[in-house]
């Protein structure tokens, strides 16, 4: 999506360089697009923060994917959440929030129903370290390389999140008094 939006700028920049023999216009255009992309990402994060948490102390992930399961083994309402928030056959893009009451997640950047898993309902929380935690662009096929979070309730229901580096969530859970036994590599 980002590359498609940059294509017209690159074409105009190349034409300007060829006609004017000046790379100033090209570099200025790239700088403007970079500022716009960063501003839109920050706006999307602030919208999500306002929707899913009231405390500035709550940790919020970057955009990740809720990969299910969306059948009876998943959280109650998981199938409905997927129908409402997935696009083009991809898993729903979400932000995971660590609050004082539990783990909450909702659609990234827009309003919608959020889900909450209170700490009292949790049976296990597995943090799976990614092999490439510094990926910039996250797509469903490569999200697991960044890291995963698997929540298992006391009733055996599962929620899997892909694309979340474990360092941030581990620190947020420790700050709330959680005992971290280890991280799966």
C-alpha cells in the first residue's frame, strides 16, 4: 500500500530530475511523503489509544494480527470479530493493550468492538520470540517472524496474535506484577 502511494511521487520526481537536472524536487517530495506517512501512523495509534484504553500507563502494541482461532476453540465472539474486521481474506489488524484489568484488543485505527480477557480468566500467556523482531512492514505471512502472543483461558479457549515483539509486552506485564517464567524462542 505504501509503495503504491509512493509510485506517483517517484514518477514525478524522475521527470523533474530529467527535465530540471535537479534532485532537490525529488528529495523534497520524498521527505514530504515520509512526514505524511509518519503523521498518519501516529494519528491511527492515537485513535486506537482513545478507543481501547483510558490510562496513559497502559502498554499498546503496534499494529498486529489476530489470527484466531475463529471456531469453538477460540474466544467467545472470535468468529463475529473476524467477520466484522478482516479485509481481503487477511486476519483482522488489531492493537493489543495491557491494562490493569487484563488484555484488551480491538481493530487497529478505527472504532469497533473490542475484546477483553481479564487476568482472572487466563490459564496461560505464551510469549513467542520472533526471529526478526525489527521488521518494519508487517504482512500476515511474515508477522510471526516479529513475535507472537498466545492467550489460553482457564476454560481452554485460545487467542493468537502475530506480529508483536515480546519485549514490550513482557515489560508491561512485569510492571503489573506478572511472573514471567520464560519466553519461547
